[in-house]
C-alpha cells in the first residue's frame, strides 16, 4: 500500500470494469479531465472502439473519439484504481478479472449497489485493497458507448476493511477524490463505509422493491398514502437491521429521505428499469444480503423478507 | 326466533341478494329442489326475467326458465332466509335492503368472504338473526343469468352472535341445512363461527393476496420455493392473529391447507379474477379487518400489513 501513488501530482492509471451507465459516465469524465483510463467492455467493444464514448448531460454533452477499450482483460495494463461498475448480478466474473488487472499496490473501487459487495471483491484481492463508492446519480445507457446523464452525480467514498471496521478518511481516498474532482465529479468521504451502505439502503430497499411490485415510479410511491405507509415501515426495518449490525441511522436521516423523494421528479428506479428490460434484478445485493445479515445479527425483518420473496418470484418469471 | 320455521316439513322462503357466481348457483339449486326462492338482481334483471337461470356444472347442466327475479327489493315478499351473496365491496347497500326483505322472524345467511361480515349485517337486523356460511366452491358468472360451476360446493354453517360468542349447532342451522341438502349441496356445521372464519383466512389471505401481487395461479404459488415461503410465513401470521383473538388453529390444519393446494388444479383466486376484470378487490374483508382485529388484540402482523398496503395500491391504480 505504501507505493500506491498518493500525491496529487502523481498520475494514477484507472480501469473501468463495466462500461455502462455508471462506469461509462465516470470513466469518460475522468478521461476528459486528462486521466489515463482503460475501459473493459465485452458486448460493446466494437462500437466503442470505432465510435468512442458519447455522454449526453444537462451539464454539457461531449464525445471522446479515442478511448482505450478492451474486450479481454489480458490485453489491459495493470492499473492503480480498478473501478467495478458492473451490475452485482454479474459479479461471478470478478474472480477472473480483478487479480491480473490490479497493479501490485493498486486498489479496487466498488461502485455498486447494496450490501456486501466489497466483501465479494476482497476475497479476490485482499481485504486492505478495496474501497466502496456510493453513487448518487441518474444515468442510463442508451446504447453501446452512449450514456445519458440525467441528474446528480456525486460519489461518497469509504475505505473497506474485513467486517467493515471503520477506517476514517485515508490518504488514498483523498488521492482518488482529487482525480474525480478534477473531472468535476462531486465527492464526499465516509469514515464508516458500512454505515453509509445501510443509509443508502433506507432508500434503495423500499423504492427499488416496491417500484417493481407495484409497477410504480417514485412519485406514486411517495404520494399514495398506502404505498407511503409501506415505504415508511420498510425504512423502519432497514434502520432496525442497521442497528442490529451496530450502525445507528438517525430518524432525521429517514425524514430527509422522504422529503427529498417528495421533491424529486417522477423517477423509474434502477431495479424497475432492469425489470422492464427483463434483465436480472439486483435482489441479493440490495435486499437479500441486508436481510440475511440483519437477521443473523438479531433483527426481525418480516417485511423485507416478504418483499425479498416477492421480488425473487417476479424476477424469475419475468425472465422465464 | 321462536316462530322461525324450524321443522323439516315447513317450507322456508328464501331471498338471494346478489345473483352471481355464488348466489345464482345456490339459489338455482334450491329452486330446482322445490324451495321457493326470490332473486334480487339489479344489473342482470332483464336477461334473467326473460331467459331464466342457467347452470353449467360437471354434476349436470340445468336451466330454470321461470325464476322470481326482482330489481327492486320493495317488490319482494318478506323471506325467512335472506342469503347475502354480494361481493363485500358492495355491502354499503345492505342497510337499505335487508330490513324490509326480512320476515319478522327471519334470518340472514351471509355467504361472503373474510372477517367481520356478520357484524356488518347485524347492525341492520340485530345480532341474533345472522348466520354465516363459508363456501368451498369454484364457480364463475359467465354472463347475466349464466353460472358456471367448476368444482366443490360445500357450505359450512355457523351461528353468529355479537363478539362471535360460540353458539354450537342450533335448530335453525339444522333447518337451513335440511333445505340445502335437499338441493344436493353438502353442508357442514361450525360450533364456533369466528374460528371457522379465521381458518378460512389461513388460505384466503396468502393465496388471494399473492395471486394478485405475483400475477400467479395457485400452482405457481405453492410450488415455487420463494412464493411458498411467503405463503407459509403469511399463514403463520394468520394463525397468530387468530390466537390473539382467542382462537387456536392447529398446525395440522395449516399443513392440510398446503397439501390440499398442492393437489388442486391451477386455479385463479377470486381476488385475481376481480383484479383481471378491474372490479374492486375484497381487500378489507379478507385482509384489512383481520389485520386490524388481530393487531388490536395484540398480534404482530407485519407481512399482512405490507400485503394489505400493496393490494390497496394495486387495486386503486388498476381501476383508475
């Protein structure tokens, strides 16, 4: 870890694993700011190689004609920061990709939804070489190499360690944040990654889950009195799950999530978009792992359990 | 109550309120057996008046060319037994119908789903003039005056009293059962109507509720491992709700419900049929009232609560 390039002036080499709505957007922003970025993209390789990456954004459209795109990890150079931006439903490929892609002192930055995703990565690269990032962004992939950024974009960074022991703000968090801030990506730091992940679940579990079960956008979920009751009681279970795992989420945070959502434009959650496209849903990362870890720690989470079973059935027959 | 016609040889006059899949079927069977039956039917009056009632059934089709049909309760004679076979979602009309339709010593037999339906009727006719009947039948209305009976057909009768105080088997239960048995309708007696109603909810809450949320027939709900877990944990909550209300449902009964359902042909529940036809769902009788009464009695019923909220939202937007 000593030789991870920490100074602001030392260039760090980035790899993007999963050049989609998240990885494509952040990778393109970094490259545009002068960072060396290598993009792994299997399905979209030909198009990206020939046409580059296009980002449509209310902050200004741009196109990168030349990008370092690869379909095979064996052709990529070792990188200092490997950004994992796959859907968690594809994580079975990580064991094959990460070890060879990572510089001997490099780190993996996991930009995925849900809980336990850093644990999965750590088993391949070691528990002291992983960071987690929570993305607060609305973006879609329109087609190969074509990203539409709709709103927001901040990333909240946190250091991972086995059992999610809090690490505070480290120098390599600052170094990575420096690169992202050069690329005009707002950054925050979390001293306790597990707390940050549970806090994000306060929104993600009710809104992602109920958007699929109730075929609804966020505006209906937050304004209809019955679905709002369902949202609020699920949020209370997430808080109870976090508490059982030793993390206290203040009531004022839950209130803020509700009022923020009231002000959002009607929004299809990522799970609902996956459902409509008949892609596998991120049920395990968003709901299954929190449910199992909270329950194992002694919490009673019956509504999360019912929602988990419902989503699993709906997902299975949606893709049958 | 003394002058309710109790003897097997004294004819009892019947009224059917709601000439649909349930009321049309049982009323037609009674009339065919020689019982005097008067049918209230608003929407289907013209057709039934002209063409009578037709029953298709694996036990033999039959048609009644002449039936006593009414669109207005004011034209009907007072009856000894008024069978309420409306959907519970129409119960707001009962206060206007029942008092004038009921003979001074007559009784109301409530053939509806769910919990608390006898209480609603009792407020109009008095707490000692109500019986409940639980129908174990698959039948549909194909069109005005056209009933298709698919399977089963038994009715389990019980006496109602305020607070569902158990009444045992009464003479008027036997008198009514005599008429139904003449009409080849299998009858059972329940000494404790409230216990019978909670037992029926062990099936009705999970299967009706999940069939709508998961867009599934009974076979998928019972065989898919995730939906079966949801079924079983909802059943456990129904048992807990019943227990809080002072009624013990044995575990062997729950097991029987599961194995019986495994052997059933794939079956669309009545709530799912209502949902597909964009009719109002019987959420309050089947789920809302049990949830409120169980909770008020001290039970914790979080999965029933979530399912209740979900169904209410789905129903509202289904008919919007």
